[in-house]
C-alpha cells in the first residue's frame, strides 16, 4: 500500500518505529490467515456447537483476529488521522470497526488480512529511511587507544581531546581526525572519496576519522575531538538533509484521495436510503482498496527484480514512482559524466629538471596524498618503471598542496593559484592555463614542472544529456562539481550543459539541490560520500558504482556498473512500472465501484463482497506481475 503504514515519514521519531510497524504487519497477516482457516475448519467440524454468551465456537478465531490484529491496525490508522494523514486505507479501518459492531466477524477478518497483507508486501520492498545514518554510525568505533604516562589505555571516544596521542591498530577504523606522529603504512579512505585508493601514511600526513588502517599500527596526534571531526560533520549534514527532505506524495495516496470519498458517499447513501447498516458495511468491504494495497506493491517488487537483473539496485521504491515525474537532471562531474580516473597526459619541465627525475620525486611525495591527482602521478611513475623513495617528512594542508623531504630534497606539489597568491612573478614562469587539470611541482624552492591531467569523459555523455529532454521530458540539466571552474566548464561545453556550478562543497551542493527540488522534481547523479547529502535531498538520487557503502545507502538507486545507459534503463523501468500499476489500480477500482453498486442495492452481503474483492485482487495482481517480465527493449538511448 502506498499510504505508508510502513512507508517514509517526515519525522525521525516516526521513522524509528517503521521497522516495528513493518514486522507487525507480517505477524497480523499470518494471524488473520490462520484465524480464517481455523474458522472455516470449525464451521465444518462443529457446525452445531451452541453459542456461549452469544458467540459460537467458529467465531472465536475471528474475534481473536479482530482483537489482536484489527485493533492494532485501527490504532495505527487513528494515529495517522491525528497527524493529518488521510488515505484509502481509512476505508479498511472503518470496515474493521463496522464489522465488529455489526457482528460480521468473517468480513472483518478478511479486511484485516487484506490490509495487513498489503502492508507487509510493501514493507518487503522498502527500506528504513534512516539507514544512511545507521550505516554511518555503525562504522565508527566507540573506543580509542590513548597513550597515558607511557602506557596504552583504552578510553571512550568522547574523552579524546585535541592533542591526545592515540594508536590506531592494524585494520582498525581511525576514530578521529589526526596527524601521524610515527609509523609508516596505508589507510583506505574510499568511504570519503568513493575511489578505492589506499593512501600511504608517514609522519606529518593527516588521517581522517572513518578511514580503515592498513597492516601496520600508526601513532597519531588528535587534531580535533570526534564530535568536530570530518566524519561527524558529514553525519550532521546527512541528518539535517534527511530531516528536511519533504515527504513525497505517492501514487496510492493520489488515487486514494479520489477513491476514498466516493466509497464513503456510496456506503452512506446505501445506508441512508435502505435504513440497513449492513449495506454500509457491504459497500465498504467491497470498497477496501486492495488494488492499491496489493497490486501496486506487486508491480514495485516486480520492477525491483527487473532492475536488479540489469545491475541496478533499487534502495527506495519511491524512485520507481517518481523518476518519470522528474524535470531537472543534476550531474556531479567526477565518476558520472567522466570516469573519475584522471590520467597524467603531459609534463612540462623547467630547464635543468629532467622529466623522469621530477616525476619520481613528485610520485614519491604523492604516494602519501589522498588527492585524486596523486594516484595519476604515482601510476605514471609505475608505468615508467621509476623507483619511489620513502619520505622523511610529509605535510599536506587542504587547499595548499603537499610538501615533504625526498632523498634530502624539498619537494612541493601545489596549484597555480596557491603560487600566484604568494607572488605575481610565479604566473610569468608557469605555462599558459589549459582547460584540463594541472598541478605545479617545486624542487628545493625552484619551479621544476607542470603536470597536466585529463579525466576522460564518458563518450556517451553528450548523447545521454541530449536525449533527456525529447525522450523523458526533462526541462533542464545542471553540472555541479567541486572541481575548478575551467575544468568543469570545459566538460559542460562538450556534453551540452549550460548551467554550471564549480567549486561546490558538499554543503553547497546540498543547498543547491534543495533549492532546485523545491521548484521541480529532480534527479541527482553522483558518486562518493561527498555526494551523499545531495543524493538524499533530491527527489530521486542515483549513485554510480558499488565501492561506496554510504553513497549507496544515501541513494534511491545504485547503478553498479556505472553506465549512463543504465540510468536510461532505470527511467524506462520506472515509467513502465507506473503504467502497469495504474492499469492494475484503476482497473481494480473500477470493478470495485461496480461491486459497491451491487452491495448498495443489497445484492452482495459483506462476506460475498469480501470474496468479490478477492477475485478483483487476483486480476489486479496478475496484471501487476507483468512488471517483472522483461519487455523487448528497456532503452531508447542507444537508438537516438
């Protein structure tokens, strides 16, 4: 069912109860099924049992179903009414109460089964909306190893302060942001960058909270307490973006808003004209919106299965309902429109600095860096067969570059803008600015070389952007990136995007996506944990790749093989699911209206009405099952 006894809510307090509610639906459905089966057996085995206090033996299982299944469901629905949430499931709640008051226990038990069964079925296809924060929180240790008076003591993470000396054991998660004091090793920081790089660490290099240590222990000095760490800031941004995310009005809600008043009016009219309250119950039982409660979740589950066969993981079923309504596409640059693997393409050396010597020095230093270009330099040195040296000391300041002593020589790898701020003379000594990525290397304070890189653009990028408007009705495409403006603008021109936002932090990306989503439904495509807040804030968030656990949790869908064509496949699966779900729901509702008319005329008693509704359900579900069957084609992208 789309009106979310088990669906998304706009408040964290409600979200905390969603797993319990989902489990409750399953237990109630099982209870109702067992109760109805036992009732039918007793009706055959003990048809003449005298009643006790007006209750026959076959009715006892039904009363148990209404007491332990119907009452909890009605209470949940009452809570929704108090919160101002009204949906088609209200018809089921009214039917349960009316059947108990009118002694139509079998009809009431059937409604309990239909309501809880639909809820349990959708819960199977949904996830807990707060799983992103849970995944983030589960990664972090609660204890740290601190040096105290020459000894190593295990202390709570909350007690660690800036300046404390900690030891990070092999394969442990780093508990705080810090700086290496002693030891050489590596750390896996892919949780932050989205790239599977192992960053080499030496005295002077910084370490990030949440990174996974390698094979050797590292002694670090805490730079800031855990509450102020980079990891904590990411969690805070995620928490704020999740809480501010608007609740989406889903397909079943929209249909139920039209269907529910019609059913109530027919039921009240039948009661008023006939004077028989049983007709009121009969109409409501027939009207119980099982095509909404069951057929739509079946179509969703089938579409999730179909997407999985195309290497697309659906994390939140809302994506299937909403993606066809999106009108604004927002792209991150690295890893989406590009491959996210910069390559060193050119080395412009100064006089007196041999190319291989400069490359070896830069690579020996960059092996300690987490910067995306560092890996390209190290890879180029390996391809050239150059031997890397260990650094005696390393220091990397965000936005300033990395410096260290390699083989007795001072090496500094930085950006053109950093040098320009220090002296205008540097600009005259450097090559002309290019569209690509670049960095500058100084050796012993002298300009040695400019390294130029290119993050290869996906060849299908321009084709994909162009096809969004005519084939999927998108009005605008935006390119949002943390990279410098020249590189972002160069890519935007090549793929045909005119709205460009460069140099964006995760917080700025989040604010931009929230603003665009207020104007129109949005799709955000990105990879890396820096994109996680924006993925959460968009109407539909799509993550590329499977190497970032947190990004995958934040997204509504994950494209495992990082192909833009798979985004088109996802759009077509969503459009097809919505079409099949509407056929099932509207067709079932139309048949239900016919049944309501018969019940209003006294031609369908409550139990017969419930059975008719079950027959309608069978047809609606059979049609909904088509969503799992692969059609002849799921993409028009390759043919346009």
